[in-house]
C-alpha cells in the first residue's frame, strides 16, 4: 500500500468532475479567468517599441545587476531597461538643481 499525496488527490478529484464548456466560454467572453486559473499570455509582446543597445559592464557590476533582477523576479534585460529609463527621467532634475551649494544674499 502506498501513500497518496495531496497532489494526487487533487488530480483524482479534477478527473472526476465534469466540465461545463458553456460556462467556460461565457467566462472567456466576459474576460474572466477560467475555473482552472490559467490565463493566456503572449510572450515577447511589450507595450512600447524597444531598440537594441550594446553596453560594456564590469563583471562585478553585472553580477550586482543580475542579483537585483533576480530579487525583483524580472529578466536582466528588463532590469537594465528600467535603470536606463529611470536615469533618463531624472536627467532634467539633476541639471535643474545643482549639487554645488550657493549662498543666498539678502539686500
């Protein structure tokens, strides 16, 4: 006699239940997820057009980027892209506010 795992029990329960194809189709048309919890996704389709850029990075910095991307559960490419886009957004702010302190004069 072997022990039955929880996964095997769920699989048997799933096999014994009947599928209602009409309700599945209605849910798909309404945009709801199906009862199995799966959802179709197109891989490689992004909202914005991206360009290819080659950059040279030191191995230590590349390792830091890879670990940071892993922590955020994104690819290294998306991590580098977000860093570059964030830097571009803050360019105007850096030049608007100087890092060198200035003395204010009152007359």
